[in-house]
């Protein structure tokens, strides 16, 4: 389901469920570049191209499998919304960025672009760390999984499957383009495919999706406006950029800040 954040009042910045007692409590929205940034080497494309004979519906279905099959990549997704509640304008933007360097190595950063508050998570093997403010601290892997699972609903690995099902059947081919350094096919469609997912009335919407020749989504832009179930107007813009696919990405444990008195 596509989130209806554009017609609600800042649902995307809500904090995930609090971790168990004795572990650091994450903030609702997060700021600062993580103390440790992954280092990317040259991209090495190894995914086989997806055939197009079956039309856009089949192409989008295959793209879900291609996305799930990627071993390493970086992503940046931004969710912006504007709305009106009781005659007063409201707006906000959040950015989710991260990198995957295999099934047991990944990092993510969640940032409120309005306040610059942020927090992050790094997972390496069976260990995990959380960034709050400027300090990295170890946390139980189960806590990291719980928090990142809620946040990554906006990331491509978790969201693309349902988006592809909604958009694929009505997508129209626009042309071939180079996106983030790879050849891709540009498709567009009206987002009225999403209308049943909105708790209200969808007035206007458009989708633009770029599928790499290797089969995975390399970029998408979803824009919609409407009236929610309570009669408030709003709109949102959801974008995603994928890069360094199957390239060399290094994610290491961060430098942990010692607690006072240690």
C-alpha cells in the first residue's frame, strides 16, 4: 500500500516502537552524517537483463524479483508532504538513505529535513549499533531489527513489490535514458491505480518509474494529491534513487562513544 502521508498530519516522522528497557531509546526523527560512511568501489553489473516480450505488466513483475536479488546497493528515498488542517498549512520532508553490503551488513539513516534531526542504524554480522545525536552505541540486534523494519517501509527493498503491482498494468513506455550511470527504460502512468489505498478521495496523481535494463528499479517518483477521510487537502512527493548496484560497498562497525564514567 502506498502511504497516504500527503493527506495526513506528519505520520512519516512518528518514532518506531520503543526498545526494551536498558537499551537506548531512538528519537522520532533524526541529524548528522553517520560517523562511519560506507566506501563504494567501482560498480560491477552482474544482473541479467529482463525480457520485455510480455509487456509492462510482466516487466514490472520481474523487476520485483530483480530488486530482491540485488546483493549490494545504495539508496536515497525522500518523502515530502504538504497539507491543510483546519485552515492552517502543514508540510514536512523526511529522507531515508542507506547501503546494503550483503545479507548481514547494512546501514540506514533517517533524517527530518525540516529540523535536521536524525538517527541511524548499522548492522554487521550479529551486532548492531544506533546513532542518536553524535554518539553511536551498541544495541541488541533484535532492537535494531524492530526499529529498522518500521522505517524501511519507505525503502525500495520493502516498498517496491506493492508499488510495482499497482503501477505495472497501466504503465506506458516513455523512452530509454541513462539513470545513475546505467541504461534504463522510463515508464509513466496515472496513480489512480492507488485510489483504493487512500483513505479519502484521490484528485490527481502521476507516477514515473525507471527500470534498469538489468531489471531492477533504479529511480521512481510518485506524486499525488487528494482529500483525506476527514476532509483535509494534501499532497505528497515520494522519490527514490538506487545506485552502486552489485558494486563494492564496505560497511564496518562504527566508533562507539564511551558512556560517562567508563
